[in-house]
C-alpha cells in the first residue's frame, strides 16, 4: 500500500511538471491582425484571443467584464498602440490589475512602436480632429511593417517563455519565408497601381498607399474621425473629376452613404476593402487579407 502511494505521488508530480511545461501562453490581442500574427509565431505554445473583430471600430470599445477577465489572466498584451485604443485600454488595464501586462513590462507590447510611423503631426490641436500624437496607427495594412512586428513578437515570446524559444525562432523563420514570398508576389501584381490615386473615407489606408506607391487624392472625412458634412462633400465635387482618382475607398464598417453620394456625383466607383483579418481566421487570414486587397485593386485598375 505504501509503495502504491509513493507511485501515485510520483505520477501526480510528473503530470504536474508535464502540464506546466506544455501550458500555453495566454495572449490578449486588441485587434484580430495581432491575434493572427501571434498564432503564426507562437504556434501551439500560445492561446491568443482578440478583443475586437473586423466589424468593430478599435477606437471605441467598451471595457466589458469579459475583457477585464481575459486581460487579468493574460501573460502578454499585444495592441496597435499609437493612441488607437486610448479610449478604452488604460481603463481596461486598471481594472484588470495584472502586473505582467502593464506598460514597461515584458508582457506589454504595442505594435506601432516597433516600426516607422507615418503622419506624425507637427502640432497637436483637437480642432484638427482625431489626431494621433504618435502618428497614424493603422500599420497593419503594410506587410513590410507586419514582418517587423513578427520579429519583435518572437523575441518577446522567447523572453517570457524561454523554454520554447527555439520553437518561436523556428516558427518565425517558417512564417518569414512564406511571407516574403507572398509580399514579392503581391508587389509584382500591384505594379499597375503605382502612381494611381484614391479618395479615402478614413485615413487608415496611408500605409497601404505608401507600400504600393499610390497616393491619396482626398479624404471624405474633413478631419480625421469627423463624419463628412454635406458642405465638405459638395466641395469635393468641385475639386475632383472622374479622372482624378481610381476609386473611393471605404472599409466595410464605414457609413456607406458619403462614398455613394460622391460616387454618383463625380462618376467614380466605390471600392470596399477589408482592413483586418476575419475573426479567428488564424495566420491564413493575414495572407487572405492582402490577397483580397491586391485582387480588388488590380481588378478595378484593369477595368479603367
């Protein structure tokens, strides 16, 4: 009987060690693109979850009890940063009260801080609309910057979970090979887009335009984050003609009426483009996002 108890105790200890060694890092992502990237780099060693979906406006999220509970248990927090989540993330951090994911800790990672940002304002004035002091935060629409974030993610995961550092390095290498091949393909396909202009509804497309060598002709929002007024839209009809831009671009969650009104008055099409991956799409969603972006833009350019 004593021998039985000893063997049972040893078995329980071994099981506990096995469970500890195989436990997944719990990662709280603010947006689905970071959830997908974490899954690509972390593989089986991470359990990543996104606070928002493609249908949500990441600027405005409620600090719901379910989000607080998720963040309280997280080992790593990955968000865009550059003030994109400033209306809700600080409150969430306070209420979750998780020391591991507070600013300055290894478990706190803002993706936009890892790359060069565009549209950093030279002055700050709230009368200019929803201006981000640290620059335009929508870096997820440039695959080159995503690769930089992936490299930082691998380093951060390894620092938090050194037992699986080799796995994270191998996952990063595999993802990098696939990603660089895909980026080359997207860039080649998008060659006809270089030098083309777009009217945009919101400023989220600046990194995509920078990558593709395109430019913004005008914005439907008179100032970032402010809904287009009738007067502003009317002024655009005076400034633009059907040859000035290839299309009016908006995201699926934008109000469709301003783009449609302008399209009818100046005779250029509205193009709806995805700005992030679908919920729980995993790493494949990142590839699907850029396949869709390039496919829709190139198809439209071919019809001009």
